[in-house]
C-alpha cells in the first residue's frame, strides 16, 4: 500500500467550504474517503476513470452516496512522487456531467500549475 500526498485546487477548497455549510455529514464522509485515498486504501473507495476523447488529463472520480450522490474529481499528478490533486467536488444531480465541465476541470489543473 502506497501513501499519497494530496493537494487541492482553489475550486476544490471552495467546494468543501460549500459542502460544510450545506451537509456536515456528507462532508465527513468526503473527508473519510480522502483519508482512505491518502493512505492508499483504494479497496474502500468507489473509483472510476472519466472516459472522454479529448481530455488533457486522466481525471478520476470517487463516488460517494450518503444518501445523496457526491463526486470528488481528482488527478494523479505524478506516479513517482505519489501526488494527487483534488480538482473539484460536486453533488450529482444529473445522469451525466456535461463534457464542458471536464474541460473546465482540465483548465483548473492547468491554472494550478501556472500558479506554482
């Protein structure tokens, strides 16, 4: 089991703050799942890759149901350094997120690195 270093984009930080004001129980579940991810305990997580043709980055999602559906989107920055960037978190209200949403996540990742 490998440990990961987790970093958050500004968008992810805002999503967690918003969730804190709306649903503390769901926020606790999100933090529990992120702790499992950080420890490398992937067996306890429902992780799916985001399948798309024109994506710049291999974004994945952690699916959370408590009782509402929530998604945490992340990108593994570097396999050699075991770094993960949490890009965003969103309540799932529709069957699918639109492709323009994932293009916006690509842009957030690009912005994150330009700011470093």
